[in-house]
C-alpha cells in the first residue's frame, strides 16, 4: 500500500521540479516552413520542415524545443505561445505569399507576442535570415519591403553602428566577442533578399527598431545585418549563427574556427537568457514531454544535395502535441 504522506511529498517534489525546470530550462518554439527547397530530397510527401541545426543551436544553450507546424488554426498558436518561453523564426527558402504558410503563422505568432509584451509579459522572438525578413514583413502586416541581395555562402565581419553598445543584444557582450565580430569573417550569410536602411527610413521603422550593424553584399549593395526592437525583446540577424556549429557542407564555406563558434554560442546564450524572463510553461510534465521535438527523428540528408545535414519533416495532418 502506498503511504499517502509519501505520495503527497513525491507529487509536490515532481510539481516543484517541473516549475523549476520551466524557469531554468526554457522551451522555445521553432516555426516550420514549406518544403519547396527540400522536396527533392524525399520520395515521401511532407508538408513542412525544420532544420536540425536550429534545434541543436538552442539546445546547446540549455533550452528545449517544440516544433511549430504551419497551416493550423489560431488557437493552436495561442496555446503554443502560452506554453513556450520564446519563438525562433528560422532561415530557409520559402515564400511569404503562401496561404496558411510560414508567413501567415509568423503573423499570428508575432501579433500574439506583441500583445503579451504590451501587457508586461516578457516574451522574446528571434529571427534568423529569412526569419529576420519575416520580422519586418509581419511588423508591417504583410507588406513586402525586401530588396534583392547577392550574399550567398559568404562570411564577413559586422559593421557596427557607433552606438551599438547601447543595444540590448550587445550592451553586455564581452570585448572578445566584439573584437571577433568586428575583425573576422565569422558571420555566415546565405541570402538573396535583404532589408535596407533606406527601407527602414521610408517605412518609419526606425521609431520602433534599432539598426545595430550593416554589411555589403558581393556587389557592394548595403544591407542591415542586425537589428532589434526598441520596446520589446525582438531580435534579428541576417546571418546564420546556427550553421557555424552544426552545418558542415564543404562547398558552403561555413566558418568553424574557435572564434566563430564563440560568437555562435554568444547569440544562443543571449537569446535563451532572454526567454528565462517569463513564466510560461506547459500545464504538466506529460504534456510538456509529448510536445518536445525529441518525439521526432531527424532525417539525415548529408549525402544528398541538401544545404542541411539533418531535417525534421512533418506531414500535413501531424499532431505535434501528441508526438506522433
């Protein structure tokens, strides 16, 4: 027979551990995207995907990851935001004008996060490459304001703005990190679209966003490489910190030096520390465990014509919350 007193203590300890873990080991949602760029890798039909490098990137900083499917109803995204501690909009290759796709889901998530932050609930979003472009796309309620750039498979240092140390992203960055980012080719770029300072001026974006750094593409065309929100914990980079540690295709020329990895760790650690500032969590341990991306097995695509070493693939009717 179970001693009710011991059972009560055990239950209390389990609940307490769950709450403590939620605050110290945050759960981040990563938005999936359409499979246009990876369809050729699979015989089976899939609806969306997430590159495993983003998952490893966040996990390397002590976070846990929940996949976010596209094409779901609004309540699905409401629940995800309420149960997670932050969102990452990943890079990739998809369109913003696809119904029920990456951009539509991003719009719902951004609006929910914006509303939470306005109410004092600190809820961060990070955008990388395409995710950076998505951040402004949804901030402008779906307006297309990107310019064409030629910055594919190229690494470069950052051209910091004079007041970059006033930014949240770099205000407490170690001098070593700043020196590396300023002087070495450690920010890996792979994009054909970008955002410009002229666009930020024309669209009155500078009242809400701070440009932290810029760069130039191979033709000398200037683009914004780092920015953040003036009011909310929203951060975006045009380059790929996650690829430095977790993507290894030789012809992509991704830097893997110790200094490059230090900058990757810095960005991951910064974002995860930001996500620890809210108290969102799943209602119980079981629902939390069932939601994690650990319920899925990534597909190895390193031997195929893929830009990614591993991919998490999702089918249209897949129910993420059940881990199926």
